[in-house]
């Protein structure tokens, strides 16, 4: 009976040791995979933020150019008063 008891104890220790080794290594692999996934997530967020910033800059530049072109089209040419008086005397529009 003592041999069976020691045999059962040794088998239990061996199974526990093997089970802990397998579960421990699986846990380590899962943690490493999570570390890698967090790194990928951070890089993806940074790349996405850079692209959004580039897009916002492009829209802002387009808007500024549009406003400048619209403003340039609305501005009337400035004619100095002396030139306008001479043109009126001659009967021409300035």
C-alpha cells in the first residue's frame, strides 16, 4: 500500500509539474502576444493620426488658396485719384 501511495503522490507531482509548465508557457506566450499587439496598436494609431493631420493640412491649404483666389477676384483695381481726374477730363472711364 505504501508503494501505491508513493506512486500516486509521484504521479500527481509529475502531472502538476507538467501542467504548470504547459500553462505557464502558454501564459507567457499570451502575454508576449499581448505586448506585441499593444505595440502594433500604438503604431497604427500614430500612423492614422499622421494621415488625419496630413488630410487636415491639405484641406486647410485648399481652403486658404480658395479664399485668396476669391478675394483677389473681388478686389477692384486701385486707380489713383490724379489718374481718375485726368481720365474724366478726357471723357474716358478709368
